[in-house]
């Protein structure tokens, strides 16, 4: 499921794709008639074939990844005989690492190997890891029996752990390399068809991600929990092999762009040259003014990014403490044992439900009152002829405002595009940051709900004595309360993700210089990975302070004997503090000057430099621009 894939899920929004085209990419803007003709994107022939292959590759890869993540805690406790707290650590560290690797994968692609070779090479590492997982899970004694001396062929628990952890390491390297490149590579194939085609690709890209995730959480997780992990790991192995075969089958038909260097290396060079003192030192070292100012603007965004980390720390509870709680609740649907991991589907569902509502209802409503946080679609869509014909009339009126078409059918008088961008962008970024704050609140509420559920779960357990529940061969003393009581906490995390992640992406894209957007998006993805590590750090601190011995421990090896509700309420309290500090930092943040190139119907290119302190300044120019993929922020060079 895309739950952990911040770069993937936001592409569902049509409005995001439009915004990226407007204020993140410099491009020629078509007249309204041209836009209408471009609305219906149709692929055919080779183009359709390569896009379908990339989408199927992503479907198989995501099915593979989430098949690994779904029951990693259960596998560690049932087969590898790890305590539940250690199993949770394995899950968090693995997922956190997966979100740090893409920065390396993007760098390798940009500087050495190119996107296709990086995806293919990462896929091979992925397959090696997936081979090791079923190797660690197979019951060799049942398969081969004993040798002539009566010795069992079975692997020891220690050897199973070695195979499994090595497998996870290869998978982390593989999925990190693929995650950084497969989305941009797909967009690269349709980029020549225009922005609508790119947007359409990412919408389908997102859909295939969720399709693969849903099958993993509902189907493969069921096999792992109720049949065997050996078979359950074999399915994603086959899926990953199919992904590589499908991806490589049309190699000759892909559009390949050779690596041209990474901005990350230069960014690190600027930071090193300053020696933590002044950016003038970097200029003296020969770095361009644009490069130094770009790095400076990105560094100013770091305080905002820091406060997003705690959201991902709460998000990480879905595959750690929420999972442990779900194991100890009734998972029966009739006579069928539902996979505990299937609760993640409700997180999936609420995101897929909330995004269209926000996109089609809430944001248009905000737009009516000039408060739409992403409504930047008007840039450059005004005819220069209309502007000139209204100019004299506007001069007679000290208030510049949109006019109304008169009876004589004269051209409509309206605000200059630069003024509209100025006003819309001001509202956009302010509202976007506060929307992120609202997402934090929803995440905080999710752990409050989890704490309340935990209280009632243990009360019922103490009154009834619970029930014996066997999952993957491991027996749990479970409450008779249905695991579906967890649905609200998963749904709240999903709703919070819609607000925090998407608004965070918008802020990151808009505040980064175009040539730095790849670096910024890598940094934004890193907040996700760091959040998983922060979650693990919080759990370790709690264990160190409250101990590991029940009943005083907040996070003991057996959740039934501890006070996990206090842990959930602690996370909620930390989020409250996080929200207040976040709002203060957001108010103090000074938005960078945004350079936008506005192109009119007569192809007169005008660059406008806009800031919140200065009025519009216009100079004619054309220039090269870095086009940033909506998925990962990696750059492609485009001439306008």
C-alpha cells in the first residue's frame, strides 16, 4: 500500500499536478482553446505499451514490498522467536531505512547509471533479498526429514535470523533504488505529450500502487498468517521476478536520458564551503550566486521539515504498536481469521476517499473565497491582447480588479496575471502550512483513540479472561473485542496524511528553487524515514524510563501486562506540543521570492519576479528550466 510512500500517493490529486505545472515548472502556456484540445490524453502504439509495462512493474514491486512489511512483526515473533518489542524494532528500522535509501538511488541515477539501469540493478538486488526470505521460512525438517544419523535438516533459529535480516538489507537497497526512479522514468516516457499526459500517468501510477498494496494486505498477508510464511514469501518473490521481466521486455522502446550530474553533490559542496559561518565563503570558492542562494533557501525550510517528523513517528505506529494491539483482539470474521495487517486497508480507503472530497469539494469552496491553497492554475492563461485593451481603463481606476464584460462585448478587464499569482501564492502557502497543522491534529487524535481502545481492551480482557487466538502458529491471549474497533485510529492517520503529506509536498516544491527541487523532495522523503527512527527512539526511551517489568512498564514484551495506553497518550501530548511550536515557526517563516515565467497567447515570454515585499517586476527573457517529476523531484532538462 502506498501508506509509506509519500512521493507516490500525492499524485492522485489532479490539482497537484496542475500546480506543479504552473509554479514548479517553467513551460509554454497554451491558450484556452489549446488547453481544451489537450484535455483528452490518448496513448497508442509503443507509447501505450511502455506505460503499461512501467505501471505493471510498479504494481508487482509494491505488491512485493507490502507483502514483506505486512506481517514482519508476526514473522519475527512466531518464526524468529523475537520478543514483540524487538520485532517492532525490526519493522521500524527496516521501513525507516527504505525511505533513506532513495536519496542514494536518485544520486546514482543522476550521476552514473541513468534511470533504467538503476531500476534494473536495484530490482536484481531486490530479487536476491526476496530469495533469502522464503529460505529463512521453509520448514526443512518437514520437507527433508532426518539424515541417516537421525539429525534434523532444519535450520536453527539463529541461521533463520541471518537469512532474514540479510534479505531485508537487500530489499531495502532494491526498493530504495526503484522508488527514487520508476515514477520519474514513467513520466519521462510521456513528457513529450504534455502536462496532461504526465498528470494522467501519475494518477494511474498511484492507482496501481494501491492495487498492489491492497492485494498484499488482504491476500498475501492472509496466506502468511493462516497457511505458511514459506508460501507467503514465495508469492512476492514471483511477483518481483515478473516485475523485472515486464520492465526489461520493452527496453528498446523506452526514452532514455543519459545521466547529467546531481545537484546534491554541489549542494553538499556549498554547505562544506561555508564552514558553518557565511555563505560568502561558498561564493569565494567559485559557486554561483544562484547555487548559493538556492542552498540557503532550502536550509531555511529545514525547521518546517523537522516538525513533520513527529507525524511520521505516529504514522509508524500502524506497523508496530497498532499491530501488536490488533494481535490481541478478536480477528474472526465468522470462522475466518482476518489478517491483522488488513487494517491498513482502512488507512488506504480513507485516503482514497478524502482526496477526491478535498479536491472536488473543499478546495473549490475555498477557492470561491480566495483561500484555495493550491489554486495557481490561472498563471499565464490570459491573453496579452485582452490585457492591453483593458490597460487604459484600469489606469482610470485606482483599484485594480477583474472587470465584467459589458454589453458591447469588449474584452474583459482583469487583474494582471502577476498580481493574481502574488495574491494566490500568498494565500496558498499560508493556508498550506496550517492545513499541515490540521493533519498533525488528526494524527494526534489517532493515538488518543488507540489509547482509549487499549483501556477498554484490557478491561474486557480482565473481566472475561480473554480467548486463545492462534496466528501463524503463535498463541495470543486476545480480548473478545473485535479488531475492527481499531478502524478509527487507522482512518485518522490516513486523513491526517492527506493534509500533512500533500500540503507538505506543496510547500516543499513551491519554496525550493527549480534546480533544487530534487534535493528538497529527497529531504522531504527523509522526514518519513527519520520519523520511523524517531518512533523507535521514543519506544526505547519509554522502556528505559518505565522499565520492562509489568505492570508498571508502558511497553513490555507482552502488551496485555503493561500500560500501553500511557504510551499512546504520550505520543498525543508530544503532538500537541509539536503543533503549537509548528504554528509559531510557520508564522516566522519568510517566504522566498518566486520567479515565474508567464507566457501569453502571442508567445511573448515574460519573466516576473514576485515577492511579498516588492511589486511586480517584468523583464523579457527565455531560459532553460529544470522540469521536476511530481513523484520524486528528480530533474529533467527542458528548453522554453
